C-alpha cells in the first residue's frame, strides 16, 4: 500500500532572546535557503517568511519527515549559513530552543500564505510574542508564558 497524506503545517520559531536580525537586505536570502532545505527533503514550502526576529514556514512535509526533525535540520543548516554570511546577519544570536507547529486543512493554504506575506505590516501593530500567544490559544495549545522567552 502507498502512503497518502495532506497535512499543511505552519512552523514558527524565533531568534534567541527575540533579537531582531532580519532586514530587507537579508531576509529573502534566508527564506530561500530554508525553502531549499525543505525541497532537498522532498517537502514543499508554500511560503517561508517572517519579520524582524522570527520565521513562519507554511509547508507540506513528506510523510517520512517528522516536524521536529525538519525544524532541527532547518535550524542547524540555516545557522551555519548565517554564520558563513555574518556580515549580512550581524545581529543574529542563534535560534530559540524549541518551536511551535500547527496543522491546517489544505483549504486554509491561501489564507496562510497571505498571513505570512503580511508579517511586516502585522508586526507594526503586534509583537511576535502576542502573535504566538494568539496562535497557541487558537489551536488550544496549553502553554506557560514564562517559557515563551527561552
């Protein structure tokens, strides 16, 4: 029997200490690099984006790829790439410990892509922490706010 699935993920993680490091000069380099990592793992990224200090990835993960392993590989490879381009990413302090991931029905894909495309505008009004709390509540994820800054 073959394996069939259609799970749409939103994966979210931030820089260590909420340190802003994404700029108009470097963000597309990082976003494209992350999309390439996923492609090399037979995954499809619909969009990789973010603002200032965090990343949002809307993706389909190949059935053999667990979200935790995908995030681990993304963080390790992107961290290495960022260090190799330290002048371009001079304020990067590392990635946070952990991540958040949420699943959606495929019919939400266009809405999620627009959501990620509008990150810069959204974060003129809302902090990343407030955005993350909203996502966690929307998906009924129990959390301790003290651990959102580790």
